[in-house]
């Protein structure tokens, strides 16, 4: 081999493949350059010139510069300089071949040629075998960007990534083929084609257990949370085999034994049996061991808390069946950030650097003694608290919601609560609020907290049109929930409106030929900026015009006759600390003027005159739902409100009893005559009595007096993963101080349908109960003037519902979740008729989409199992479709 090298080098007069031959010597002899005969010690030269060949897209001078070789420098051939240059160029992964030749030797000068072959660049990627919407994700995940150099490792890594990706999803037979072909439209570039054949998901035909005597096969199969065998009725937890989930479930199986005292239980073997291309069998062999019990449990190292305090949190007594899972959870439950355990007890009271470890100290027969060894560490205080990512929202809006302040004791509970409060603002993506614990210093007892935020849209626009009420209805709504009033005269702040101070400003206009609605709302959540006192101001104006039908059956609108409500309300709401700091107490004062002008369509008892309503509302609420306002996973929301007007009749001397008796007499006579009098005398009497009844009703309700009690409760329970059960209960009652006056014709409850109350004339509450037409569960009464059956609204109602929710996506751009529901409720004329068990039932499914710019949109398909309140109805309500716009979440 040495002789071959000598002869090759001595006889070469033209371009010589020096590096390649020397590389062969190294391969077959294991020698270094310096050990090769004829260049045994290397020969020193002066670099007379360096040329680069084979370039297609790179500049020659750039490559020369990168080699580090300079004309005129001393160089040893063979030597470390050449080896280092070649190695350096290979490491770039830009070239598929690198060779160094010498082309000439003139005295002490040597001339070298560097020949390289450039790797092709990626032009386009085409993916077959997957849905089009998934292609972009694949390209991003595998980093197949245009212009990237195509290497063997890139192709291999892409193939392995995709095959593993689909195997994790249950496609164990997934195959991925990748080919490249020259792209004729560009120099040295290639197109890549990825062909994915996922095949069918591999299902688990059977799961068998061996060695189990203490726990049944059914109990062990149940402990495998994500690994289930095929059953025809299984639709929620699929039976596909996913290796990662299966390995986790084997640990869960051991935990099932540990929960029942079998500390030594283990999986001896698990066998994967391939039945065919689409089915496998699993065989799991276990060793159960003996059953154990807790013995003495002693705490060691604790000085902050007594043994009794720690024992109360631990909740485990001597003689109980050993439960390793419970012991771990009571020491540190990682599944719940707000769990009641020993670790949180310390971390919620400033001891961030504490550590708690349960240690078995003895195991005699079937009894295990433990020591809970505690290192409390130094009390920890917050040094710096910062936020990042808030591009629109001002810092003070965020910091006033935080429960963590510099100088405070570290508290994990305060951090969890801060995340909830930020999520409830609605300005940030609740799924991406991340607290980052920084610069922990156990010696100084300090730590920094940084909250990373991602802004989400906080403004909504409502622009819709449709036909109803006799013509086209147009709606324009603008809602800005992160408004800044102080910058309203600052032209530079309009992007498109002043934002960032957390205030709410909403304007809504709705109009058709027959009605108009205007409303304006403003809310400041921190009045004065020092305390969480919410101020709210609302102005509204509603107009309804009288309508008639012409001889062609078309609606004729009479704008000189109508009904209007003008209202104003102002309120204050304050967060309180008792019974806990989730409670809010609110107060509001409102005034409504109900003005009638020759308008009587059966909704009210009179068509001319006015009514006045001055009311005070007291509200007590508790809201702990979260972390997201749109899709809460846990917590609850309760609200109790009581609305009162002054009891005017108690201070006056008006004879409401006489008025009521006279109304009853007139009403009885009108019913006797009927809505269509038989002769002229009865017609005149009917008209006179109708006018008299109208005047009496106006006198009766000139000053409205009533009280209105409402309760609403929502509970959110996270069942598994992000499957949430929402439980709801509602109750409402409208009462009167004076039985002679009776219940007012306003402020009533209308139950049934989608629950949308955008256009309400009389302060009514519109209650959702899907599966029935809108307001169809509202009681009817007979109008003595028209003789028609009309919905007057109930004075009492109750409603209950169960709703299962599961999110399809919770991205900032759009949150989408599916739901199924069971509902039951009803409305009643008065308390004497009230029966809480006389409920109208329904069930169905639905979908909700929340987009920051447009608010909540949804659709429900509900089936009503009972008849509605219409006396002429028979049989169940049946299927109803409800469209949801702007409803509560």
C-alpha cells in the first residue's frame, strides 16, 4: 500500500486526487497523513494558488474565505490544514462531495484545487395520503422549508417522524415513502413528494390477564384508562393501540393494586400478539404480592407546623389499608394545582424550597411504618413580578388583578388564582397564560415570577340582518371590552378605538319598520383605580309602533301610535373578602318610563298613558369558574338578585281594592258580551267598558310596585381530559306588596326556546329551554277585550339543566366546543299554581363557536318531550332548531 502511494504521487504530472488516495491509505492502514511514506513526515510548501470547481449557486470567493487558506501561507502536504478544511466543509451539510487535488508544484509553491458537489435545495413539497388542511402542519413540523438543503438525514428524519406520528395515533402499519426529482425551473433544486399510507387503525381485540387473584379481570381492565378492547357500544374511549398510552396504563394497573394495599404488585410481562393487519391481542401477566396496612406515621424535620396539623392534612391513620397512590397524593398531588396536600400547605405559606418525602422505615409482617421527612427551607418572598406579551393591555390593568406582589410571601395558591383572574378578563388566551418561576435563590429566600401572556381579541362587532316582525330587521352592535375612556380625545390612540384600560363600552342599534332599539353601556371595573369597585352606566330607548293589515294582507305601520320604554340605570359592584374573596356585592338604581299612545296589542292591560318604575337591585354573587371565561373547566358561578320598588300603596290613600273590584266587574261583563257584540247597544257598552277598563288599569299601574327575586347557579365539573359537566339551576319569582294591585304586567318571565332577549319591550326575562319554540312555555290568559289567548308572562319559574361540553379547539382565533344537554323547566301564573315537579323536558345536542370579533355563535338541536303551554297544543313539542347569538357561555 505504501509503494502504491509512492508510485502514484511520483508519477503524477497532472491533476492528482491527493486527498482521496490519502483517505484510502488511512482506511486500510489506520495511519495518519504524517505516517504515509514519501510524505512520511509531510513536506512544507508555500500555497501558490487555490481554485474551487463544481460551484453552482455559491460564490467562489465565499468558499475560499470559509476554508481559511490564504495564498502565500506555509502549508504542509499532507497535513492537518487540509484535513481540517475538508472536515469543516463537510460539517456544513451543504455539499454531497468534497475533494482536494494538487494541480501543480513549482519549486516550493504548490497549487491546490478544491472540487465540491453542492447538495440540491428544496423547491416544492407535495404530500399525498393526508387531508389538505394537515399538509401545512406536516411541512412546519418537519421544517421542510423552501430553499433547505436536501440531505439523507433530512429525508430519513422526515420519514421517521411521520411514521412515529401516525403510530402514536394508532396506525401501526403506517408507511411513508419520500422521493425527490429535479426541478427544471431552478438551478440545482429538487421537488419532494411524500406519500403517506396510514392504513387502518390497529384495534385491540382482547386483553387477558394472568396471575391475578385479588383483583378481577374487570377491575384490572377498568384501570387501563386509555387502553380498551373493542366493543360495539364503545364510542368515547376508542380501542386503538397507542404504545405511549399503553405504557402509562401499565403503571395505572400497578397503582390499582397499590390503592388496595398490594404494595409489591408488579407487571411480570406484557405480550403483544398480532392477530392480523388490523387487530392485536394483549396479554398481561402480574404478580400481586401480599396485602399491607399503614403502621406508625411520624413527621421528621417540621417546625412550622405541628404533627397534628400535618396529620390532619395527610388524613391517613394507623391500621388503614396501605394505599400508595393516596399517600403520594396527600404529600404532593400533581394532578391539581390547588390540591389540599402537604406540599401545597408549605408552598402556599412561603416555603417554596421545602421538600417532603415519605420514607418506609420498617415493614414487619403486613404493617409498614413511615417517616414523612420534611426539609422546610428558608421562607421565600417575591422579589420581582413582571408580565410580558401584553401589546395592547396596559400594565396597570394586569397588575391590579394579580394576587402576587413584590415583597409578599411566595404562595402557589396566589399564582393559580392570578392565572384565573387574568383568564376571566377575556383579554388574553387563557390556555397560554404561563407563570415562569425565575431566579430562585434558596440562600436569600427570594424568587421572581414572570407571567407570559398572549393577547386575544377583546372587541366584538355584531352586524346582522333578517326578516321578522313584518319586515327586515337590521342590527349593528359594537362592544369594546378593553376600552380606554381617558384616551377618547387622543387621536393617536385610535387603533381603531382607544384600548388598553380594561373598560367596557357597548353600543347597540336595532331597527325595523315596526320597532327601534337603542342602548349604550359603559363599565369601569376599578372605579378610582384603587379598589375592585365596578361602576356601570346604561341608557336605553325602545320604540314599538302599532301595525294593521291592509286589504291585501300587508302590514301597515302607524308611527303615530305606539309604545316606548326609556330607561337609565347606574350601579356599583364591589368584591368582598367574606365569606371568601370570590364574592361580589352589587347595588344598582334604575328608572324606566313606559309610555303608551293608543297602543293595545294584548301585551299590556292598557293602551294609553304611562307607567313609572323606580327600582333598586341588590345582588350577591360568587364566581370561581375558570380558568377560561369562554370554556370553564371547574368552579362555579352563583348569583342571587333582589329587585325592589318603593311600596307606594302603603303611603297613599288610594282605594286599590275598589279599583280592583271595579276592574273585575268590568272584565266579567266584557266576557259576557264577548269580543264580537251582537247588537249596537252591546257594541256601545263594550266600547265604553273597554275605555273604562283601560283608565282603571293605567291608574292601577301608574307607579309600578313589585319585588323580583332571581337565583341562578352554574357548577362546572371536569370529568376526564377536558370533558366538562355543567350543572345549572334557576329560579325566579315576581311578587307584589299589595294583593289589591296584584302582579305588574311588566318584568315577567317568558320560558322556552333559544333564550335570546335582544328585543324585549317590558323588562321581561327570557329564559332558555331548548326543544320548545320561543316563549312557548309561558302561561296563557284570555284578553277580555279581544277574546284572544295571549301570553302574559309567568310570575314564577324554575329550570334545571345538565350539559356535557367538549372542546374541539381552544385557539385564540376561535374556540369551538360541542355539547349535549338535558333540560327541564316551566313557568306559572302565580305561586298558588306553582309545582316545582311539573316540568317540561327536553334533550339535544349543539355546537358553540366563539370568535373574538363576533362573540358567541351556536346552533342547538333539541327535542321537547312534552306539550307547550298553548291550550290548543297536543303531543310532544318534537325537534326544534335554535340559533344562538351572543348568549352567555
